[in-house]
C-alpha cells in the first residue's frame, strides 16, 4: 500500500515508474494466470446459476491478453525511465522467443487480412478462436514469463495439476457411479469434465500427468513425491479411461524424454524412476481389469500404420481419419504456402464434422502460411535449446514446466488448438522461460538482484 501511495503521489512518470516495486510484476502476473486456471471449476459447476458457461473462458483469454499489454507497457516504461527492474525482466535482454512469437502474430494478421473469413475476426462459435485469440495466447507466454519467483511459478504448476485432479475426481465418481448402477462399465469411459470433447480433455490430463510425474522425479521432500505419484496415478487412469490415444502416447513419450534428459545432466535417481514406472504398471493393470486398457488401441494403431505404409485403399481412415485430413491439408498448404488460407479457411474442404486437420502444426501452416509456422516453431525451440544449455542449473519448477509444455507439443501432433487448451502451452512455456532467465530466484518474495536499481525493487 505504501508503494501504491507513492505511485499516486509521484510528480512525473519517471518517479511513478521508479516507485513501482519489482515484485509487483511477479504478483500481477501470478494473479492473472491463477485467475484463468481457477475459473473453469466455478464456470463448470455454477455456470447455469450465474448465467455463464465454459465459453466465458474466451473472454478471459482476452482479459489476460489485455493484462499482458498493460504489464508490458509498465515494464517498457520502467526500463525507459531508468527505474530499477530485475535483470531477468529487462525487455532489452534476450527476448528472442517473444520476438519470434511477435513475428508469428504479424504474419498471422497479414494472412487474416489477405484471406478474410468471418471466423478470423469474430471466431467460430465452437472453437471461439479469432486472430485476437491467437494474440492473447502470446500474451499468456509474456505474462507467465514475468513470474520470476520460484514459489510463484511452483504455485502456477500446482494449480494446473489441482485443476486436472479435481476434474478427475468429479468425472470419475459420476462415471463410475453410473457404471455400477447400470452394470455397464462402458459408461465410465470418456468423461469430458468441462470440455466440449474428450480429445480436448486429453490435453489437460496429459499435461497434468507429465507435471506430476516429473515433479515426483525432482521433488526434494519425500511426502511431496508420494503425493505427486498419487496424483500421477489418478490423472493417468483418467487419461486411459478417456481413451485419447494421441494424448496418452504424448504423455508417455514426454516422461521418457524427461528421464533421458535428467540422466544426461546427472540429476536422475533410480529409485524415483522405479516408483514412477511402478505407478504406470499398476494403473495399466487396473485399466485392463476395468476393460479399458491400451493394448487394443495400440493394436489398432499398428494396423493403421501398416495400411498407410502399404498404401491401402482405406489408408485415409487411419488414425480415426487423421491421415486423410493431413493429406488434404498438405495439398491445401501447397496451394498457398506463404500466407495460408486464413482461420478456418479450409473447413469446407475437409470431411464434415472435422473442420481442422487435427494437427496444430499443419493448422498453423494452413491458416497463416509456412513462414508463420517456422516463426512459431522457432520461438518454441529457443526455449528448449536455452533450457538444455542451462543443464544442471535449471531448478525443478523449470524442469516440470518444460515437461508439461513438451507433452502438449507432442499431443499437438494429433489435435487442434482450442480456446481453453492452447493457453496451457503458452503459460507453461512462459514459466519455463522465466526459469531460464531468472536463476537464483527463490521463495515467496522477490530477492534483490544485482542489476536492480530501485530502492523498492525487491
């Protein structure tokens, strides 16, 4: 409150910016992201009573985007006025991912102007993604990257896992209760929580499973590790019952990559890996008992791979129709490789009921052009390359955030962006980038850093 009063009584902008404590940026960013992560539950449970539904999240995305603009203006203003800000927050210091995301947005806007569609500017009713939605996603990255304090970054990851766990408990209880009552276990499958479709729910479950598993590998306290292993088991069994094979494969592959990476940087403890593997095996045994195991799904996947490799007549139906979607989308990308076809620009060319290619990378290319896709991939790659360079220096929160983001990116090979799933990727990338840029930030309060000039900066 004292700092707020100093800002209000400042004689000029320079003095006002100087009186803004650096910890304000951390706290404001944390509140914005936490607001987005907490809101789905009351919207899910109380939506009808308060006259809102889960679609309200699209407006929350824009609110976070506007918050990013305000926060960015404050950071830039503080830098230009000579006010003290944390070195890791300095806009002139290594902002390559944000710059590349900016290039992606510029190309996306140009593509949307050249290829105008109603959805491009207003958003299609189901997916609710206009060009402003994609702008807001980059805002999530920027806002999350301003959370430098490790305790606050840990809080954001805990909120992601908690959100997933609560949905698991509620949906599993209702689904299993129906199954017990009817004697038909099939009704217990494919619970979707507050999502429109089970594939969308798969994104959250896969990301939360990766966060819990990686947390169990790196957590220092034994009690925390056991809690995270339990959460991993709950989210994993829900993911299997959800029957989203792409998200499940991405989750398992992401966990394997985390184990390999930690082994390479010599931070791996064998007993913790064994514990994670034990949970995986126990969950699979339980799933098979319930008749919802993954063996049949992998058998179907093997048949699809053989059909595609042999050029079978029905190869287009492989992957529940994804192979055909991908081939059609690649053909459309080749007709307009530089600026794409605009948002939802090829919806009428795809089989009824699909609308998008079910591959986020192809989606970006066909919407905005190959250069925009390259800029997007460049921004993502920079985060992971810098993370790899840091090696053992990265903290456990950064490891977990990177694991969650990596699993999302793998899941993206089989799905589409949605207004309530895509922000997860950008906020996790932002948390990871904050960890790369801000070594040594600990605790619930911001520590003073060497380059901080303001007397109120820490």
